[in-house]
C-alpha cells in the first residue's frame, strides 16, 4: 500500500531526470516535444507502472512502440512470472550453482567449459587427483553463484607458473595480498600465490576456475580481450524446447565479460546479426565495433544451428523450468554452453530487437504452461 502511494511522487522525479537527459535528443530525432514526452511517461507510469527508464529504453516515444508498451516484459515482473510458470523457484536453485550445472551438462553430452578447480571454505579442490596445481593455461575465475560477471577475473598464463591479470586488482586488495606489478594496470602472481588468493576469497563464497574460452575466428575481431557470447532464450514446449530470442553480447574495451557491452540482435532462423545497441535508454546503434572497427551488422554467427541445438539439449536437463537464458560461446572447436540463467535479463532480449516478448510465441508458451499447471492442480487438489 505504501509503495502505491509513494510511486506517483517517485515517478515525478524520475520523469524530470530522464526527460532532462534524453528528451532533447528524442525531440531532435522525432519532433516530439519534451512536454508530450512527459505526459506519455506519466500516462504509462500511472496505467501500467512503467518507469521513465523503460520509456526511453524501449523507444516508447515512437508511435508504433507506444501502442505495444504493455507487451514489454520488465525486470520487476520476471521473477513472479517464472514462479507462476514453474510452480516455485526451484529452477533458480538448480541453475545458480555453476559447478553443478556444468556437471549436469557434461553428463548429458552438452559441450561446456572444463573445470580446473573449485575453491570452498578456504580450500582449493582439483577435480583431477593427479593434478594439484593451477594448469599451465589461461584461466577464468568467477563466483560459483555469481551473476552479471561480478567478480570475474581472467588470469593469463604468461610463463610456466606465472599468471597476469588486468581484472583482479580489487580482489587482491580485498584479500590484503601484494603482487608484482606488470605493464600498465596488470598484476602478476605465481601459481602458488594464485591458489592462496582463491583460498582467501573462498572464505566468503565459493569460486570456480575454468579454462579460458576463446571466440571462433569468425567472431574474434569483435572483442579486444574477452570472448563474445550468445544469450539464447529457450522455452519449454511439448516434446522439447524452442529457441525464442537471441542476442550477441559483445565486450567493450578490455572487459573480460560480455554482458555489459554491446547487444546485437540475432535472427533465430538465419543467425544474421543486426545493428548493435547498449544497455539502458541510449538511442545509439552500432554497425561496427567502436573499439576494433569490425563490422557487426550483416555478419553471420558461425555454426548457428549447432548453437541452437546445444541450448535445446541443455534445456532438456531441466524439464520443469519453462524459460532459460543460455550463455553460449562459439569457440574454434564449436559451440559450448557456459551457463544457464533462470533470472535472464528481459531488457537485453527485447531492446536490440525492438520487439516485445509478450506479442508472440513467448506469450503462447506462457498461456499453455499456465493451463497445464491449472489442470495439474485440479487433478491433484491440496
């Protein structure tokens, strides 16, 4: 009740802030006055609880988008929808543990990233008893239950037993460790020191160490340091799953993760890329990568059908989960599944395509799943 009373006051401030930031640009591009933009934002906020951020993110100032405003799926709606479809959040618990997920996928024959080590409660465990040290290769280290790339570190093996990272300074400072400085902002650690770092980090949360994943040569020029990845949404249907929406996640600068950079829409039928955009309300579109100059629009994702098959085979491991957002990387040896997400980001799958999720097959699967659950409850009343 209190939230409903506060919302009109809060949204008034948000309208002022977002219109000040983006209104003049929209006026210049479309001719729509700032005053009219404010009125439309207020109408959507009061009738559909849509924020001013959503107004600019999904270009709802465009007449063809404004009439579809109610069909866009938002962050605050996703968890409730998933729970209603799945009968709870067991799917979230099944998918959040990256180590357990990797094991399930390997058992099902789905290509995934090899696990080099796991750090829990102050100890580092190596899956191979004969190998009790860090592998002589580049490794990617991340929290087992992390999300959005928070805490992820890439450590490059620059010499036997010596690793360099440009993304681990904050982690080292938090642990009170010192490291020999390399060129620029990079840090160097010997293998034993890297293990000790993991031991200290794991006192707060478990971590997983995996081999570094590299992009297929046909996509390698779309990143400076990290690998490009595909976010592929699959929906559970009778007899299997369907690929519903996909985007290519492209790192910017020297980022080691791809989920905070550019987003290029992928045609699920052909694997062809469209113009890329970025998270948030910006109207910017990119036909080429701003760092590398590589062309984005019109490029075809290699082995696209294999990517679809890998995600669909992965979803078969979770028959009770309706929708899963898979992260897939096309490597030189073929597609591999990095992880699956129960709390997949609806914005990243709608904004690049300029289309809401609730106007097509996604909505049909939701309705069918809800009908199925209603029949199940009728047959087995509590």
